[in-house]
C-alpha cells in the first residue's frame, strides 16, 4: 500500500547547514513474511521480496530517507534490511545466507537495526531509523525495489510477519 503524495519543500534544516530539496515523498509499505521457527544469527530472516512500482519511473532514482519496522511479536531482534535493484536469492529462510557473487552485485543498500533501537509498545516493538539519505537507482528496465532481511541474533517470530515502511523521496 502506498501513502498519498506529499509535496516536499524542506527535508531538514539547521542554522548552520540548511538542506532543501524538491520532489515527492512517499511511504512504501511491505509486510515481510518470515518463518515461525527459531532464527539464529546469520540466518535469512526474510527472503527477498518485491516492492513493485517503488520508483516513479522505469530505471528511476529515489532517496531512501527512513525505515520504520513493526515487530508484533515483541522480539526486538537485531537484523539487517538489505535492498537490491533486481530479484536475488539470499538463501533459504531460516537457513544460512547463501547469496551468489553475481546476485551480490545487485545490492543497493543495507540498514542495520540493533536490538537497542526498538521502542516497546505494550505487546509489540517498533523501530524507526531516520536520516538515511541514500540514493537508490532502479534497474534500467524496472521500477521495482527488492528487500530482504538477515537475522543478527536468536529470535522467534510466531506471527510470521514483519511490517516495514520506507520513507522515500522521489527525484
């Protein structure tokens, strides 16, 4: 689900270094499907999943500005979100990473989420990482973005889902 367009006039500012940008911001949403068994450090938490039409244009460009992750199982698990310009295979969910060198060349960016980054909301955990400001480029014949996750500790996600929201600035 894509949130409505919002015109962006100022990304951030300070007295010393004002930063301005023009474009459209979007909030892209995806729900990562995960296994309900115990994960270990270095396991594929969520195999790479497509976010169709993440870029405004085929071969387009955007800036990833924030990531929000909701953990309904309240695991507060350390993990890495990994972004790719094309469909790749990280490996089998709940198994060791086994990405090929060819697929690794399609890597765009990674976001590290530590257990200490989470906030507790009664029966769930949430994390919001801002100020990422990483330019991502689509594959020349696609407008999709692919996202996967790697577990960085031992956790169990009985609910089998991890919703993720990406704040992006379309150029």
